[in-house]
């Protein structure tokens, strides 16, 4: 059972991070896109974030079960720090993409400014995800 949970955890981590790297070139194309093309880019971005959200649910559930099945303690530094970054990233994610995508779809939107903000949010979120990945892989004992 542990091996299956570990596999599900690793796969959901890959699915939680991977789509954001695909969105980097898409965001750059959004700056020059108009009309139906821009709308299709927005739909693609929203679909990718929805996929990541559901993979994140599997990631959290499998992580909880893995800790329960292993000898790791909830007070281990890498677990505490992963959870802290995860909770912070949830609040960040709530404001990082949807409001900008909504405004980007409006007729008189400052597309270049919004695309710049969207790109910045994307890279910040990628950093947060990679930080959590590092905690899970390196398992640093900081206390």
C-alpha cells in the first residue's frame, strides 16, 4: 500500500507543477492575442489551473496517508515547512490568477500590464511549488 501511495504522491506532484511550465509561453502569447484567440488562451490557463488544483487534492491526501503510514512525525521540520508554504500558496493562488484573467477578458483592459502581472504571479507560484518539492525531496532537518 505504501508504494502505491508514494507513486500517487509523486505523480500528483508532477501534475501539480508541470502544467505551470507550459503556461509560461502561453502567457507571453496572451500579450499579443486578440478576441477569440485571447479567450482560448484564457480558457487554457483556467483549465490548467483546474487540473493542478485537483492534482493538489490527490497530493495532499496521499501525503497525509504517507505520513500516517511512515515513521515521520508531523513536527518534522520539512513537514511543518511544506505545510506552511502550502497554506500560504493557497491564499496566494486565490488572488494570483483568476482576478487577472477576468480583467484580461474585458474589452478595455491593459493587456500588457495584466500579462506582466500574470507572468510574475506564475513564476512566484512555480517558485512556491518547487520550494515545497525541495522540502519533500531533501527532507531537511532544521530542528
